[in-house]
C-alpha cells in the first residue's frame, strides 16, 4: 500500500509552463575597471517556472554574452524535460537536463541550466513555506559577512575615493582590482594599504592578468602588505599552475568563479590549490551544484565565498540562501556600484551595499528565495533584437 507521503507526492506540485526573460542593461562604464577590461552593459537570463497550482519559481543564469541564445536553449531543449515534472525531483532533473548537452559542458548552457535549477529550489521552498536555507539545512545565520567589491584598477584618485566611500559604508574587508605589470600592481596595492591604514582588511583580484612567475612575485608582495587573499592571478584552465603557485605562495589563493559544476571545482579543491572557492550560483549549475562545491570544499578545509559580479537580485538571493546554509561560508561579494539587474529586478533590493548592517547583509527569510520579482522591471530591462 502506498504511504501517505507517496500519495502527497503524487498529488504534488507540477511544472506547467516555462517563461524566459533575456535581460541587458547599461552600467556606468568607468566605475569597475578590471584587468579584463571595462563593461558598458551587463546581461543575464531570468527563468520563470509556472506550476499547476499557480506559483512562479524564479531563477537567474549568468549568460553574460548571449541572453537570447540562453533563453532559446531553455525553451527549446530544457522545457520539454521540465513540463509535467515535480520540482522536488531536482536530482533527477539536473542530470537529465545536462544530458541534453552531449559531452563535457560548461559555458552558456550550464549557466542557463543554473537558472532553471534556482527556480526549482524557489518552488520547493515556496511550496513548503520555508526559505531555501532551511531546506538545505541552516546554520541559523540571519545575517552574513560581506565584503566590498571591487576597488577599480582605473585612476588612483578614483580607487582612493572608493576606499573612503566603502569604509564609510561600514565594510571591514575591501577587494582591490589589480593588473599587469607586477610593479604597478604592487605599487597600487601598497598605496591602498597605506590609505586604509588598518581600518579594514584588503584582498586582491587580478582577473587572470599574470603568468605563474609574475603571480609568485605578486603573491609575495601582497603577503608582506597583509592582504587576505589573491584571487584569480592566472587563467582558470591552468590547474597545475594553481597547484605550483599554492605550494610557493605565502598568501591564500581564491578562484572558482570561472568554473562549472562540482566536477569542475574538484581539482582545485582536492589539491588544496585554493584556500577559498568562489563558485557563482548563476554559472556553476545552480543551488544543487553550488551546494555540492561548498560541501566538497568543507571536507577539504577550504572556505566558500559566493561570487556575485554583475549578476542580478535572484543570483544575490540564491547566494545569500547558500551563505546561510553552508558551514564553511566565509564572506559574500557585495558589489558597491549601481547595477539595475540587482537593484531593480525585485521590489526590495537584495545584496546591495545600501542594505549593509554593521558590515553584514540580511538573508531573505520569506519562502523560497524570499524575494518578490518586479515583472514591470523585467519587461523594461528585456534585451531587444
Ligand atoms: Mg573575481
């Protein structure tokens, strides 16, 4: 005889339809210069899963350079596997969706899949009336530590002003963008450390600007200046380079924002090449895979620090839910500049520096992601063409 639970599953939630919202918005071009360049606009893909009982689950995929292509992939390839499915069966749906991409995959398709996965978790939380961090098993954190990201690699006067603004906001950890050559990077790092003068801790992000030899010189210099970590000093593909660097580097290394899935993160973590793993929930494979990455890291005594970058409010909410659940969470990347994707996507801004309380951000406590998506704003920000 089927159990009562079995019967309630049978009668449970089903996905009825899927909508996609490819978004592109302009951002202030000079505020966030990095070693990888400037960005005049940012994009994201928002996915809405509609259920037969009238709920909407929301997800976001990073899909920075092709939101319409990501939307087409979701509608044409993933949607047929999702319509009629039970959102609670995420561990069946995830590999089934991944199989639509033959061979080893990453890039746009896993970013689009990430959006679907986050929406599935939103539906699970909503249907039980609990925030996602409680579904995952919570640490009980209602607020999480956040750091300011990121002090520009543009002119020094701009960088110094950003330092002062972020200290005034109450940040206790500031991330600094650095680029080649090493001499310029170290001069900048020293100038900013002098200005901060013990009022906060600093860390640095090089956005792949160096080879291993120069990264070693940079790591030594930053350690002398007491920087907390050095992020992505070399290209993400150079796993052996990270291993060598970690063996000789006196400073913590951080990476992972450029990688996909737990299998992609495995080598950096298992070799202890990084002290901090930084998956982006809107890129890595959603909450399902990011939880796996953070758990794997926990087993190897590696910290988990969610990557946010230019993502929107749904990514911020999903990252805050994970931050409240993962025991090895370290600090949340709080972007301090205006980004309409983050500031307008929901009725209440999520993960914004303006919402900082004593250097920490509040974890949304409503059901699912704990947000209310603003459909008018989505329509307004939809990518044309
Ligand atoms: Mg980075």
